[in-house]
C-alpha cells in the first residue's frame, strides 16, 4: 500500500534520484548543425537503425507508467522516486531522437516493419512483475548502450556522436538503478523465480536475433553486423548476470 509519510532510508536510491535531477539536459544543449561528413546512404541507414531505440524509448515510458504503481503500492518509495526521474530521461531521449530525424531529414521504419519491438515490450510485462521488468529493462539499457556506443564510435564528431555520448551517461545511471534494485530484491526470491529471469533473458535475445536480421542491410552500410552487435550485447548481459549472482541450475 502507499504510505502517506514513508521513511526514505535507502541512500543509494536517493543519491541516484538526485543525480538524475541534476543531470537533466535538453535539445538546447546539443549542436544540431554537426551533420557534415554523414553521407546520404549513411543517413538513411541511421534512420532505420535508430528506429528500435526510438520505439524503445516510448515503450520504456509505457513500461514505467505500468510498473511504477506496482512498486509504489508495494511500499518501495525510494525506487519509485527514481523511476519517476527515469521516465523523464526516456521522454527526453524520445524528444531528442524525434528532433534528430528532422535534422537528418530521414524517417524511421514504420512499426509494422519491426513487430519484434512490440513482442519485446509485451514480454517484459508478461508476468506483471516489477523484478522481471527491471531485469528486462536492464537488458534494454544494455541494448541501447550497444547501439549508442556504436553510433558514437562511427560518427564521433557529428551530432549523432555527441548526442549518443550524452545519452550514454543517462543509460549508465539507469544501469546503476537496476543494479541496486535487483540486488535488493533477488535475496527475497525463490530459486524458481530467479531462474525465470534467465528464461526472460533467453526470450528477449531470441527476439533480438530476429530484429538483427531485419536490420542487417542498414547495419552493413555502417560496417556493422548483427552478429557482432549481439555478441557484444550478450557478453555485456552475461557480465551482469554473473555480477547479480543469477546462476543457471545446470551450473
């Protein structure tokens, strides 16, 4: 239930919330004129590759709006406080990418071309479980980190690179939230529930493998491959799984 006057004692969540408030930034802090050196074919490829991240920012807003009441009514005021600021981050990322499309003068793929993104979002909320959602959103943040990191490497001195590097700072803070929340909740879960997180991981990666095949063309335009992208993302995810102590029963 919601407490009228909760005792906010988790200083780590509160510090993350304060960092999130102080780190807010907007479109006026980006030089949107830095598009020289990006060829037309690469702009078109970017327009397609940014689409899953662009849509992901919107589905993250949807997810937060559904999970936030669950966490708040569970009596967890501090993580709920942080999630509220995270929702603002996702909205800002969405706004920035919306503006970037207009600066590049390209269009995203229509959602019907990326049905995997809707399956991904639906899978995150399938169990109506905040812990599953936070673990899934951690993988989503790593997905975004891999994309934004790739854009920053390939377009370092352009608006794409600068926007990507700025956004990566937010993604790092989101990962710190997931780390704190999951480390707080995992000890309260039985082994079956913990194994369900690995089932979720595998389901999400199967969806992303299909997504990678759909994006193979534009990725190759940027000298990228779905295989290298997914390999980097898998390695990053596995580091987190081990860090959190979520070990498959077979091991």
